[in-house]
């Protein structure tokens, strides 16, 4: 028996735990000694983390009511089987395990003569109730979002997907403060290699503490220096379920009201949660609109700079006259003006995200009136330039993934700089560099542009969204031998349906 | 836990998955080849249409594509069946193919800098060349070898749509009689142009001789379809270019950049002009990187170890930096390419015969 192992001696076990939790200093760490049929016993827990009513009713009362105890060898079986009235109990001799479970909100019972401690689940800390997703709102679809309690999040997914093939594996991450992480996947549909690789990566994270699921994502992704995100974060259980059905793995973490999805490609960031809820015509229209928004956001400011500064010969006379007239009164040249305006726009965005709710109106005034109107009246920027920046801003807002919008903003600035240096040649070189880099990326060894490049068997649900009954395959991330989603026609009632 | 039915199908499915990945690689490989072919045709049109070496490209494409395709198929089959690529003959053939690819890269870089010089006349050629080479450098990295073929595959639809936009925007200005004066120049002129173009084609086909991922007949057929589309697109571009331009435009001794952009300069419109300029530059960049990466791959095979990009970077910029060198290369290009191709075919054929002879003994 080493120092980290609990033995049979009550005094020694109590002393080990007391020292480890520093009970003298920790005012909320409670060690409640009592007698159990004449034997010394103690119940260890953190005040506020446990449900005191449950502790009283299902732990303390039954323990104190025991009249006679069996021999020491049978003590743990007796306590877990006949005394504690808890659904989840566990006997352990590992001090680390005991401490971790106490910190998670469980309680540990030590009894003189019993080897180790009995841990019972009595969590009862205050938690936020399930609310609506804040950042992934939909028009057509459920309105439930994840909360900070991992168990509740697992239940939210299980409630939507009632199948025994849904697996929820427990892993911990963090050396000093281990955080519980749940790997959720659909057995048989998610490739075994994918699950093994994610488990291997999580177990291979050597950090003292993982503060958020975003941090975990950064520790797990293939190319940490790439501009674009290779994991997807969602706060919607229905979206998480749709990823599970595609063979992807959903990672939940304690204290994170979000789920991390791996592997993902660019198209997963391009799709919105309620695309599938809508009829295919509307879904397709919205996706094309979104794609146009992305392209406009990325290229419009750069093309405007390139055309005006380097290639006026490409414009018709009327357009050229209009551009030059609007620019003629402005003291700054177009290239720095564009950069300043884009930076100002990003600044408004960032301030909008951080500003307290009550000050939102002030920000609108600053953004709309001062930046929008005053700079034009004062001839600091041309109206046409503001129109270009505003349209590109709208394009960015159309993108459903926040991390991707940030990537787009950075790429937009880079392209504007290149356009300001070398016109169309700069844009082309920048695009070539950007796209070849993106094509080289992978997410858990799946190419980032799949199923477009390389072309892989997939549903007609990439750029556009065709009818649901034509979506007969799972995603390219699914197990190769479980690709079919349905056998036979999906609209079996329709005799004339050709599919 | 094993999923229901998994044990019976796992092996088969893994093989199928492997086959699928190989098919993907092959398709990407062929798409990149098609893009390289198309780029070479566009550059070829820039020379041929303007009497630099002869007569319209579309004529020669139709006339002499078949013999070159035949040569390609013979070489390809021989190389595949006998497995002689690992021997001395195969390695010598690889060196010859490397020369072809180096020519392609040089021409692509020359065309790219010519276009950039056309739209940015104030910029120094050496600077453009240097920046261009730095720009393609990351795509040549060995670890990202799959990126360029994937990029080519991603680019194919935007490329076709962009070409469609630029062609449709200008078609109303074209006249059918623009095509005919070129055709009536006589056999000698036609044949010389045809010779130039067909060697361009054969040079662009050489990448196919490089080891492709193992694949089935169906995947190979899909790959050939990509190549055919690249070829047809090249022919269509040549036809539309000739259709758009009045005859007197073709007699002007302009720079290559001017010639390549002439069809949209005749009747400029904002969208078609922008789209065409950007697509042309992007195409040249893809062609440059594709030629270089495949050339380096070949050299790596010959030397038996990875070859750095430094060697190619010393040889590629020459024509872009000196107009005289470029002119000499353009004039002698048909002969150099033909020698390389014929040499490759001969070497592979001799290697095959030698191997068969040894097998009989």
C-alpha cells in the first residue's frame, strides 16, 4: 500500500483525505464524523456541491440506523448493497479518484475496517436550466440549447436519439484539474478509426487545465496554424444529432454549454441548422444566397480597390466617372481608406459583441451616425466605399459559423492589402495561396473540401440542397460500409416516384 | 462492441474504401492534367493565332491530336504492363519527361508574367517573376502534394462558369467571317501551326505517363473524360478567340500578354474583363505549379531521394526574365518536345522488348 491508496484504518484514511483537501483551510470542505454500529465513520463532501437533503435521507440516516455490521471483509458489499440508498455507488481505494469525485460534487464514505471508500452520487449544485440557443437561432426548428451541465447535455442528445447504438464514452482531460469529457458517437456509423484517433488525442493532451471546449478544440485539431477552423462548435442538440447521424463524433465537456464536432469540413460551416427543416427550394435559395454573401465578403472590397487603383480600363466610362467623382473630394487615397473602413467595421463588430446590453443603443448611434454619416459629410471617406464595405459586411453576417466569419474577415483584409499592392495579380496570387492551403488541410485526416475536392460519394447536399428523399447517403465522414441511410425508396407510398 | 453485420463486410468495405481513395487521387490527377493541357492550349493559341508560328490552333487540334494520343496510349500501356519504370530506361525516360515539364513551367511563368505586365506595366519583370515563384512555393511542398490536384478539381466549375461568362459577354461582337481568312493560308502554314500545337498537346499529355495511383477501368475512363473536356474547352477557346477578333488585330506584333488578353480587349466589359483576366492568371499559376510539382516528382524518382525546389527555381525563371531566351524557346519548343516524347516512347518500348527477351531466355 503506498501513500496514495486508502487502506482499512479509519484514522489513516481520514488523515490522508484531510491533508489532501486541506480541510483546515478549505471552509467548504466538510468531513462529518459519526458512528456506524459503534464503528468510526466519516462522510466527506463539499458544501454547496452536494444535495444535502439526499445526503441526509439516503446516506446519513441509513448509516446511523445500522445496528450490526458484518466482518470487515464484507463491509463494503454490505454498505453498497444494503445501506446506501443511492442509484450510483462505487468502491475505490484510489485517493486520487476519491478526491476527483468529491470535487465533482459526490460524497465519500469511510468506515473503520473497510478497505477504501464508498463514493455515492449526490450532486446537487445549482445549475442553469435548459434555455434557448443564443447564437444559433433558427426560424424552423427546436429551441433547446445545451447548458453547462454535461449530464444534462448528454440527456438532451439521448432524448432526441433513442437508440442503444448511441455511445457516450467518458474520458478526462487535464493533469492538475481533470475535466470530464464525453465522446458521443453512433456505434457502427462513426468509423472506428475516427473514434480511436479522437480518444488518443484527448488522452494525449498534456495541459494542467482545459478551461473551455474551444480550448479543447484547439488542442485536438490537425492544423493549428491554419486560418480556418477544423472543428465545429454548436449549442444545438438537434444539430449535434444530425452530425452523429453523419458518422461524426460529438464531444461534450463539463461546464461547456457547447458541443465540439469532429471531423468537419468547410461545408459543415456553410450549412445552417434549419436548412433541412425547410423545403428544398427555400433551403437551396438560402444556401446560394449565403455562398454569394461569402464570395462578396471575401472579394468585393479587394476587387473595388484593384479596379479603381490599378485597372480603371476595365470599367465603363460612366462607372469610372462615378467612382472618381466620389473619390475626388476625399483626402486619403482609396487603399488606406478601404483598410481603415474595414478596420472600423471590425471594431464596431467587436465592440458590439462586448458592449453591455444597455449600451447597445449608444453603439448603434456611434456606428450608424458618426461613422456612417459624419465621415461622408466631412469627406473623409467616399460614399461608394462605404457602400462596398457595408455590402461586404452583410455578406459576412450571412455566414452561419462565427469562427468562419472571423477567418473571412482576416482573409478579406489580406486580399485588400494584396489588391492595394498589385491589383488583380495580387488578388489572384492571394486566392491561389489561400485555396491551395485550404485544399491541403484535413480534419482528422478527412480532406477539408470534401466531398467537393476530392470528390467523394455524398448526398446532393453540398452547395445546394436537393430534396430530402434524394439524400440517401450519409456524409463522407461515415463508415464506408454504412453509407446508405435508407434501403428502397424513401417515398415508398408514391408509386410514380422515380427517385 | 461489433456492430451488427460488421464482421462480414469489414474487409470488403475497407478494400472498397481504399479503392475509393485511389479513385479520388486518380480523378484529381487527371483533372490537374486537364487543366495543364488547357493552359498549354491557351498559351499555344496566343502564339499560333497571331502568326507567331503559323495558323489557327483549332485546325491543328483536330488534325494531329490522334497520332499524339496514340503515342501516349502506347507508352502508357507499355510502362504499366511491363513495370520497366524502375530500370535505367524508365529513369532516362523520366528525365526526358522532366525536360518537357520544365518547358511547360517556363512557358506558364512566361505567360503569367506577360499577363501581369500587360495589366501592370509599371512593375518590374524580375520582381513579378520572383513573387510568382514564391507564391507557388507552398503548393510544391511534399507534405501538401494532394493540395494542388484538389485545388484543380475545386476550380473546374468556377473555371467553366467564368469562361462561359466571359465568352457569352463578348460573343455578340464576333463575326463568322473572322474565322475564314485564317483557314485559307495554304497547307504549309497550316501544317507548321499544326506541328506546333500538336507538340504542345503531347507535352501536356506527358504528365499522364507519370505513375498514377492504381485504379480500375471505370476510374481511368472518368479520368480520360476529364482530359477530353480540357481538350474540347481548349478548342472552344481557340475558336471563340478567332471568332471575336477582326483579322487585322492578328497581324499586330504585340507581346504575349496583349495577345492572350486581346479577345476581351476588343470589346471590354467590366465583368467579362475582370473574370477573364483573373481566370487566365489563375490558370497560369495552376499550370506552373502543376508542371513544377510533377517535374520534381519525376526527378525525385530518378535520384531516389526528395529533390528540393531550388533546382527548378534556377531553371524556370529564365524565359520570363529574358525575351530573347523566351523567343528561342518558343521557336524550338516543338522540336524539343517532340524529341522528348519520341525519346520517352522509344526508351519505354526498348525497355519492354529487353525485358521480354530476358524473360524468354
